[in-house]
C-alpha cells in the first residue's frame, strides 16, 4: 500500500506541532522517520491513523484521500499502528490479545484466515507460542513488544506504522526485532518506522526522513543518511562502526502466495518482490 502525506499540519489546541510535513511510502518499502524526543513523530503517526485531525494538509492511501476520516475507516483499509506504549490487555492471555487484533476480520467472518494468521504469527514469534496461555501483563518488556507487533499483524495490515518499537528493549532484543522487521518487509509488507534509535532504523530502512521540531529537515536513501557526517554527529553519536553482515532469519511458514499481492489483497503474509534487503 502506498502512503502520501502532504503539507500536514497538526495542533494540540493553540500549539501547532507539525508544520507542513510531507513524506511518501511506496508499496513494499520500509521508510524510517528519525528525530529527537518531542520532534512530532508520534503526532504524525496518530494523524495518519485518524486519531488526530490535521488542521491542514492531505493524507492519501493508494491515491485515495483519507484526510479527516475516522480511525475505524482507516484501520479497515489496513493501516495498523503499533502504539509506543504497547496498550496490551494485561490480564488477558497472549493468544486472546492476538485474537483481539483480528476482531474486525472475525466480524467479517474470516475465521479460517485468522486461525492461519495466528499460526504465522507464532512462526514469526515462537516465544509467543510458548507463552500463549500466559497473561500479557506477566511478559517481559521485549515479549510485550513482540506481542504488540503480533497483534498488529493479526489485523492483516497493508501498511504497518511502528512507533518506537525498540524503546526500552535490551540490545539483543533490538537486534531480533529488526530482523523481524526485515522479514516482514521481505514478505511484502509496507512499513513506516518511527524511531529514536536512528542507527538501527537507518540500517533497516530503504529511505528515511529526519524530523526536527515538527518539520522534515532531511530525506534520502537510508544508506546515504547513515554515512552522512551531519546525521552521524546529530543522531548516531559520531562515526558509524563497520557493521558485521546480518543473518536474516527466514520465516518461510509466514509467506503467502504472490498472487495475493497481484490481486491487491496485500497482507502480512504475502511474498515480497524478492529483494534481499539484508544483503545490501
Ligand atoms: N496530547 C498532547 N497535548 C499537547 N501537546 C502534546 C500532546 N502530545 C504531544 N504533545 C507535544 O507535541 C510535541 C510532539 O510530541 P510527539 O509527537 O509525541 O513527539 P515524538 O513522538 O517525536 O517524541 C511535543 O512538544 C509534545 O509535548
Ligand atoms: Mg513518540
């Protein structure tokens, strides 16, 4: 699914927070928005999801303007936001949290497809399968983040909006998370990734935007931004160390036939276009 944001302005009361933000995400891309705390990243995602109403600007999905639509209609199109504070149901089991992610689909009678997606999510996150009867509130921070993403995948997203997925995770879990993000993109999912962890986000993304106090101040291929001395100084804590090759885990069980993409029925499980992002 493609996303275009043009001249977006959002205010909280009298305080304008986004000052004409424009960006685009092409189908199958990972696009990162990096920026310091308070830059307006969450506000941007919430406006795209319809949770905040912009005072100016346009938002288009696959060319269709959705500016001002209520969040339920935007979700129904397949725009799924994974919020920064995970918003799980702490006293419910892992599996019930996952099923809740698919409640719109269950209402549409897609029970069989939902069951298949549950297995795909478990294939992607084996830890969740082991703990599927455990209540969400007793999971570790990293497991809760995996569950939040798994729940988003259960909604059969066409574009996933991830808000600071690595926040508060131990370094090893951050690595695992970004491997999963790369897997999802290889399977054809479109992702808009908001992060303060600029280095990881730029490594994972195809293109990126840099946001400062409600404005996009830079954009370009993520690899180029990663090498840019000004970006390194401001966001990467100095020069980038040489990176070891990555070892993407393959999650073949999660893949779906390519015809799903051709028919426009893009979903979590569909195949990507064969680009092996991790080997670049
Ligand atoms: N509900 C709110 N009411 C008023 N101001 C807010 C609200 N949410 C965020 N802000 C302000 O908007 C600015 C951008 O916040 P946010 O979008 O959360 O930034 P980021 O996600 O990049 O850290 C900040 O100055 C923040 O204080
Ligand atoms: Mg935020």
